[in-house]
């Protein structure tokens, strides 16, 4: 039997993704196939960063194609290319930013900021160019979580350069004011300040900008979700019913303004004792997963409640970089991959796709 390009494609379409058992390879992922019956070359391009699973995907493809009768060698080349995707209400894309991911919660105290910084660091660890914007004007925390000190520079007095830590571009109002200075501002001042932070920062060629939104679903959050061009939102909740009530409000807010929900993440799902290893579901269990099933939304996973996570962020070195091979860091990277995969399946932004048409007199 001659191994044709069509046979290779059909075989590849049967492979499952190592993270969620979905279809791994679709037609759009196949850039090139060469086969002479004995040797096969496959070039695959994915729309999301995948450094941590690249080897397992390659090994899976190689072993599967090697099982075809007569095949002697298989070479697999893998790369990723992240495209900009559509945003709500035809808002224009931001310069130098392909995709903006909002991390939100209906209430405070669910670990949203910790999730935001580790999500951003995990996307970066997977190979993407990533920035994080701390949009919590009243209670900025990202500068503390990333151990940043000093002030960002402004080369022209108009634009501000983001500060960089752990290969992450960072901007926060906490970098511009003293730590103990309260932001006694009304809503319009807050939204104006945030838009300035977003648009006047000289972000540099970002695949993703993670925006750590303030908690709640009031006027500030609604205005931001209408004015900031968002690719999608991640909803963070804890398992208990009280948290889920507010998480549902956040979900509905994004639905009203046309922002896709990239997934629901259940944080603090189980408490892990660092001394004896005892596990306890002190906030209940299964709430986030139940909510994702109820609304038919992607479930990104569960993250534990551990003292080390708190200690690492307090020290300015979040878990993904402090202990990159730990189980918790691996969970964050899986969350990042699932989020990026969901983004990759959204409609692409059509700017610059069509050729420019010039009408001239003959």
C-alpha cells in the first residue's frame, strides 16, 4: 500500500490532544506533507504556544505514522504562530498587542490576581510574548507579586515604557504612586486612568496582554469591558455557592457586551497541608465545574489552596517561576495552554488579510 498524503492526513486527524482529549490536528494545522512511501515529512503549525507539550505531540505523531505499513522514517517539524482575533463591538485592536485576555471575578478574595500573574508567566513559559496590566486601580498588587521597585521610564514625557520582570512586560498604577497612597477617585477618573495606562504604555509586540481586572461587576468593570478591546475573559471563582453567585454575574456582564468567555477556573478547590499532605475541600467542591457545564463553557481546571503559593507571590516570585517543575506550576501551564487554545479557535481579526485595492485611470 502506497502511503499517500491523504492517508497521512486521515491518520493525523485521529490523534487526540494530550491535555483534553480533543482533536489534536485539523486541516489548518498542516502546513506541509511529503511522502514517498518510505519517508514522511510533516510540518505542523499551531495557533498557540506549546513548548511544554511539543515533544509529546511530536513523539505521538512519529509513533503513529511509523505504524503505517512500509514507513521507514518520519520527520515532524512543529511551530506556532499566534494571530490577532476579533474583539467586541468592532473596537480597534491596540497597537503592538494581538490579543487581550481579561481575568475577572464577581467578588474579591478568590485569588484572581495570583491567577492573573501565574497565567501570564505560564503563557510566557510556553513561548509567547506576554504582558500584564494591573487594572485594579484601588488595590494594585502586581508590582508586589513580581517584586518590582522603582518607576517606569518615559522617554518622551508622553508614553511610558513597561517594566520587565521574568520576561513579562508589566504596568500597574502601583508603579506610579507610593505604596501607602490611597486612590481616592470616583469611577470616571478610574476608567480614564486605566485607559491611559493601557494606551499610553509602549507595549512591545505582545501575543497576549493579560488584564487583571478589579473585582465586581459595577460601573467601572462594565465601562472597561465596553472600552477595552478584549479577545476574551477568564472567570475565576472558588467552589462555594456564594462565590459562584458573583462569578455568574461576571459571566453575564461579559456576555452582554459581546466578550467571549475563554473558560472558568476554580481556584482554592482543595486545601493541601504542607506538613502532613492532608487534603480538605474547605470551600466545598465541584462548583466551578458545575458552572461550566451549566453554561456550556470551557472548564480550565482546578487550582489548590497552598501556603507556598501565597508565600511565593508575597516574596515577588510567583509559583510558575519560583518552582517551575512543581505540580502547581504544571497546573498553571495547563490552564494557560487551554486558554490559548480557546483563543486560537476564535475568529481571526481580518485587518490586513485582504489586499489593498488601488484604482487608477488607464
